C-alpha cells in the first residue's frame, strides 16, 4: 500500500495562488487544476513536488475537496502498521512556495496524510510534472 501526504487547500485558494504565480488555468474546471499546476511545476523545474486534486471520497477527510501538493510518498509493506505521515522539515519547501511566492495564508493550508491505494493514480505518467520532450 502507498501513503501520500502534502498540503491541501481549497479550489478558490488554488486559483488565487495560480493568479499570484501567473499560472494560466487554461480554462479547466476545478477538478482539473492539477494539469496547469503540474505544467507550471515542470516549467519552473520543481520536480520534487506534484499536484493532484482530491475529494473527500478518496481521502476520507470530511468536506475535503480541493488541491493537494504532494511532498511525501511512502510505500508500506505491512499496511496494518500504517500511521499518518508527519510533516517534515523538507516538506517546508512546498509550504514556503505556497505562502511566500503564492501568497497563501498559512492557516489556509492543511497537512493531509492518507492511503492512496492506487485510487488516485498519483504516480501515473500524467500526474507528475516532467519536462516536455521536443
């Protein structure tokens, strides 16, 4: 089983951050904001984080629908001993990007950790930012 963690925020906060960072939304619906954000992450060579959209059905968090900037992925060989992933110092890079560069208020970001169980397809080719091949 795989577990993911990162910073979660609402779709409206995501759009405000995108405006501040000058990330064009390409006219996509909220549920597809991961595509322009991941394009921007790749364009700016920030390959250590990536973005997905998440709903409460997948995460198990009540009323959680929005954007998740994933900073931490851990594979578990013994899923019965899984505990939530804890925010680490090296996760702060993404938090600083969102708050200092993106203008997000720190209290609008929620650390979230949950089992992926392959339902989100987080490691699928289109989910991770990568350089475009010419």
